[in-house]
């Protein structure tokens, strides 16, 4: 097991390396590559990753606390039962990533690409998903209460049984939502009816 603190790395290649079980604290990585790296059960705390590539990396079981992954590429990465607590993930791309069993506790996931992600039954209460792309994602029975879902794309997403109460739905194409079994609060229900031209007094 290794531990690195307060280190800065610029365009370093960690491709294919064995980085399992380690701990990174207050480290900064700018445009570094972690492609196909073994990062199972490693931990980060207060780290910052900017425009880094995690394509095909194994991050299953990893734990991240108050770290930032800005505009990073997780294409095809394994995030099975990984945990992100109060992390900033803005602009990151998770297309093709394995996200089963992931834990997202609070944090900022604005502008993320979560197309086709399997996120059913997950608890995302209070997470900021501003303008995130959930196209064709599975969010069945997901807890999205109090989330910021402003201008989120839910095109062809599965939302049956999801809980949207208290979430901001401003700018969402409500007419394109399949709301069967979805839990909404009264204000959201009014928004939904008005999107179909209903007059609600």
C-alpha cells in the first residue's frame, strides 16, 4: 500500500500501472493518463484531476471523498461499488462505464455524460446534475429527491418508480418523460400538466 500527499503531476502517464489499495491526499493531476490502470480499492481525499483519462481503468471498490474530477474521461472504466462523497465531477464522460452499485453521496455532477448508465435503485438525493445527459439511462426506482435536474436530458430514460419529489425540473422536456410510476410533488405535477397545455388554477 502506498500513500502520496500534496503532490502535483502534469501530463504524467500512469497507463496500465498497478495502483491498487493506495491513498492519494490533496494531490493534483493535470492531463494525466490512467488508461487501463489497476486502481481497485484505492482512495482519494481532496484531490483534483483535470482533463485526465481513466479509459478502461479498474476503479471498482475505490473511495473518493471531496475530490474533483473535472472534464475527465471514464469511458469503459469499471466503477462497480465505487463511492464518491461530496465530489465535483463536472463535465466528465462516463459513456460505457460499469456503474452498477456505485454510491454518489451529494456532490456536483453537472454537465456529465451518463448515457446508457445503469443506475436503478441508487440514492442520489441532493446531487447537482445540472444539464447532465441521462439519455437511455436506467433510473428505475432511483431516489432523485431534492436533486438539481435543471435542463437534464432524460430522452428515452427509464424512470419507472423513481422519486423526483423536491427536485428542480426547470428546462426538462417533461412531454418526453415516461412518468408511469414516478413520484412527484404537487408543484412538479402542475409543471407536467402545463407542459401539455393544461390550465391549472
